[in-house]
């Protein structure tokens, strides 16, 4: 094999990620030339509706998977948080890159921090997870949907459409965009629990290609693979879709694994927040165990009701 084709979304951040993986592969396997197959996904085209109303995060991955299944790419590079827990037959999520900073970050041209926002300030995010956690802390805020690529979102902030917006820190860091924003505040994980898979890249391959499997496994980080597997197990067990406010994060401290989750209504009420700890050697089912514990405590009813109210017309400040 002397050529490997990576399927990638065509957004700036996705291309940064794909080029990063290309460079790592070509350095480790100098006889292989890597090419990119750039695709504008449905999730990137539909910018006037929240993702949950157009099918959720799978719209960021489906076209890339279709290209692999059609034989037009050997591998896809995804932001892992966008990858559904279901992987189509013939494909495999084989490697997870080393997880980086999972924080969300507060951005504003007017105010230094979340605490300094005046009552009634307009904050931009389309993430129900962020909406839930923000309104739990600051029920006085007005949350307004925010779609578009990173540059579009930053432009809307600069134009004054929002008093502040919340984005993932890692994307802004990778694109070197933080320097252009007057006020930034990295939100601690205990304040804003991340989503499944945040700050890792997921490497998906055609299962039958052994050489591609070898190349992809070189990219894998064992700790990140384990932690994100537990998060994905939790999401799969609890049955949470894109239209449900769910945060879940697994961390490792020495020989101990901790997994933590929060679910609730998009308005920051009816919060269920739990965590479990386990020795690493006995942690393989920890995600499912946490999901079972939360289901026992009423999680499914919370999720069902949260989904019903998530995008009702009467929700204030919905675009």
C-alpha cells in the first residue's frame, strides 16, 4: 500500500485535524502518501436549525462513512464527540488520539467572565448540555441558539448578536483564534462537564483492510481509548440522543477511574448528577454501571421529558 485516503469534513477545524493525522502517518510510514477526500457534510450545510431537529450529530459523520463504504476512502478522522455510538457494518472506530484539554470556554467582547455577565445577558450556544449547565448556574441568562462554523460564531459575537458565547476550548486553540477575543475564561470541568469524547479524535477505518488497521493503531492512545469507551458505553446504555441534555466525562488518576454524568432539562432544572469510581483493572463496565444507576434514579423519565421540551416554540430566545 503506497497511498491512503482520509475522508474529512471540509471545515477549517476538521481540515486541521485531518492534516495533523496525515502528517503523523507520513512521518511514521514514509512510504505512504496520504490524500484528503474533503466532504461538506449535511450538518455543515444546514445552519438555520438546531442539530437535534435535523437528525443530530450523525450528520457530521454519515457522508464520510458513505465514502469509506463506497471505496473512496480508507479512513475518516472525526471529532470524537460527533461520532454516534452506532458504527455501520464494515467500519470500525479503531483508534482514539490522546485526549487534550476538554474545557469549554467563555468568550466575550464586553465582559471578563461568566460571573460578570449582567442579569438577562444573551449567551450563545446550541448545545443542550451547555444550556442545561449554564441555566443551572445562572437561571437569569437568556440562551440563544448559535450555529455555523467557528469563524461564523466568532463573527456573530463580534457583531454584538450575543453578550457572550460558549465554545469548546480545543477547537479555538488548534486554530489559534483565542488571541482575537478580548475576554476569555476557561470553564473548569466541575462547572461545565464535557460531552462524550470531547478533545479526542476518532479514527474510523474500513474493517477489512489490515494495513489501514496497522496504521490507525499507531495513532491510538490507550488511556484515551479506555476513557472515551466508558463515556460511549454510558451514552449507548442510557439511550441519550442529540436532543437530550447529557454531560459525561471519565478521568483517570493513577490507578483509579472516575466517570461522572449530569442530565436534566434544558432549562437547568430536574438535574440528576452522579459519579462512580473504580480501579482501572476493574473498570470495563463502569460506563454501563453509571447508566444503570441513573436509570434506576429516574434518568429515562428526565430524558423523555427533556426531549419533549428541548425545542418547543415557547422556549425563550430560540432562533
